[in-house]
C-alpha cells in the first residue's frame, strides 16, 4: 500500500521490503502510519529469485528496505532485483534503505591485490537504478563518497544514548574506544553524556586473519570507573571481548559494550556470555534471534529512526536534525526489538 503523508498531496510513498527481516519494515510502516506494499517473492529450484510488486508503483517515491543479514549475499542480490523491478515499474525515485550495509568494513586496501568491496556495493546499487542510499553507522563515514548520489548516513547514537543515559550508571563512567579508529565517535559520546572522561585501547589487527584483534594496553584511567565501550558492530565479538577483559583486569567495576550492529556471528554469543560484561547493548539493524540473545543483552529498535529518516527524505526535508535526537512523535515508540 502506498501512503500520502500530510502536506504532500501530490506525492506517494511506497515502502517495500525483502525477505531478510520483514518485521523491521512492518515496524517502520507503523511509525509512518502506512503499510508495507505487498510483494511476491520466491526462489527457483536453482536458487534464482523472482520479485514482483502486486500494486502499481508508477510515480511513487519508493523506499526499498532490506537488512543485510545472513545469508548476506542472497539478500543483497534480492535487493538489487527489487531495485530493478521498481525502476521498470516507473517509480519516480528509488531509495535503498540498508540499516546495516554489507561489506562496509572493506572500505580500503590493507595489502596489495585486495578489493575495495564497499565501493563495489555502492556501484552495484547505483547501476541497478538506485537514486539515493540510506543507512545507519557506516564503518567509515567517508564511504558516502563511494556513491554517485545522495547518501543519508543516519546514526543510531540518539537511540543508544537515550538508553545508556537512563540505564547505565553515569556517576563514575568513562567512555572507551575499542581502537584508535573509533576515537572521534567516542569523543562525541563523552561530550553528549556530560563531558565524561575518555580512554582507548591500543589494539592491532592481523589483516591476514579475519575477525582477529589483539589488545596491547589501555590509554586512560579506568580503575574504579564504570566503562562504556562504544563500537559500530559486534561480529564474532573478538574485538569487544578483547576490550572487556583488560578493562576488568585494570580495575573497572563494570564494562558495558554498546554497538549499533549486532551481527553476532559464529562464537559471538558464547564469547559475550563469558567475557564478564555488565550488559551488552545493540540495535536491530539486523535481526537478533532469540537463540543469540543473552539475559544481559538489550536489543533496541531502530524503526523510529528509519521512519523519521524516510519521512524527512519523502517530504524533502533535511535529515541532519536526527543527529540530535528523534522527533517528538517518534520518541514514545517502543524502544525494544
């Protein structure tokens, strides 16, 4: 079903979703006061995919939401097919909504003869017919330059900050960056939480071994202070656990890892369960199934954030205001996923 939002009588919004995580799209649609447009989607016997929209989308501003979760290559391909179908159905504009953008961590070359796969992903979406991209917390903000068109780079910081401010002890807290690359984001967190002290972990990564990092030391005082470790993703949890243990050993009474993307691949759940964290906080930019959830894990919903971003783009308004927090009408929404 397409929607006509207040103040835009000459425009139609069409929100569609792939099969990776339709529950998130339904939640976004509720926030927007619309419904997800019905789509026929199935796999052929050999694995090829078929997509068809069951209602006309001619002249609509289409937002194609797909979560890049496992099997990640299948869902990226499905989103590309959805873009092509929407383009051939004469949509007025096509915006790709990828809460977590697959391959975004491969944004530069570490060694010779490596690809820059993040650039390839942006090129594929553009070639398929996307006019605009919307995503949350890219691995590196400069990746926006890989797309030859507008990129709405949302951040989950307002969603995470609201929860941390109200549920994590702040009296003796310190914000910790798990590596040098996240220091700027950690500085923003520290400033927004009342100019808290900042520390970071000196870490090295073996580029020949995926998901492997080693912590060498902590720069900053952690003894007797509750630590909030801020990162963009938890994949196999090797990096975050390498941060939690030395912080606990250095005298931190509690450590709370916070990350936007809870990928939780492979041994992540077991590692997080055994690492000694007070609480693990992530969002649902990808689905977090019950089997991967722990008693001390909190999963927050990004649906209000995505809905606010989609509404701003549809109404031709800036999305910059979302850096400071959610609009008033989105704040009362259920924050848990």
